[in-house]
C-alpha cells in the first residue's frame, strides 16, 4: 500500500510539473501581459459567457478546481472570475470553486503526503494542534481568514489537525470569502477599465478608478484585521 501511495503521489507531482511546462511553452510572459492580447482574448471569453452562462459557470468551476489541484494560487482565478462574471456572481463562483478544490487537495494530501507533512511542519505548528482540538471550526475559520501563507500550503497544512470534511469546506468558504470578494471586485473593475479604453490605460488611470482603489483600501483593512486577529488567536 505504501508503494502504491508513493507511485500515485509521484504521478500527481509529475502532472503538476507537466501542466506548468505546457503552459510556459505556449504562452510567454510578454504575450500574456500584452494589452492587445488581453483585450482580444477577454472579448472572446466574455462573448462565450454571454452566449451560454450556465456552461461558462461549469467550465470556470472545473478550471478553478483543477487550478487548485495543480497547486495554483487563489488570487489569479479570483481576478479572472470577477473579470468574467462581475462582482457578485464572480465571488460565489470563485469562493465555491476554491473551497471545493482546496478540500480535494486536502484529501489528496491526507492520503498520500500526511507523514511527510507531519515530519516537515508538526514541530513548527504543534502549538496549534491543541487549539484546533478544542474548537475546530472556529480556529480553522480564523486560520483561513488570517491567511498569510501560500494558498496551496494553507490547503494541505490542516492535515496536521485532522480537520473534519464539513468543517474544512465551510471554514474555507467563509474564511476566504472576504479576501476573494475583494479580489473579484478588483477583477470586475479591471474588466470595466479595459472595456472602456481602446488603448492601454496608464497606471494612474487604473489606480484612480473607484473600481480599483476601493478594493485596495478594503484589502488593507482586511489585512490589518487579519493581522490583529492572528495576534489574538494564534499567539504561541
């Protein structure tokens, strides 16, 4: 059984590396940051959404779940969801998809890499184990809200605490909701700026848009709130 776990785990990691290689081989950094490239492809994506909203939602959910399983960060897909679906629908889609993807990654990590994760991180986070045992959902919700570590690590680290599936999903959903709403709002704002500008907007034009600086201000507030929450609940 142990050998099967190792083989399947290596296979999973190979799939992650293959995805990254294929992506980098087909899209250069200059290309994906080119304004004309972004504008042209965004018009294509938005037209697909308008032609079939339901299919677009399903494909986006599937893409985000796969993205999380491939160890992707949450911010890019939250921006994308806001760009395509707007502030409110985009928030629901992104938060739900990221929560499902995170849960699946957690289950994979618990099955294949639990011993490795314990060996690597248990001493560093041993002070949290007792806290999670006492009030699992509360502390996991705060853990998700506070953030501060890469998304894929935050997804697998709770294998140390044996979080229940129900608590993991809902703790993730409500914990990341404020940050995702901010990122989705920013993505929606970027879509409005690109739609209203034929030429590449200046940095000042972007920052001076209420669709951008309101989310930035909200992000700063959430960051400060998360910082003080961490000091209160996660002190050693």
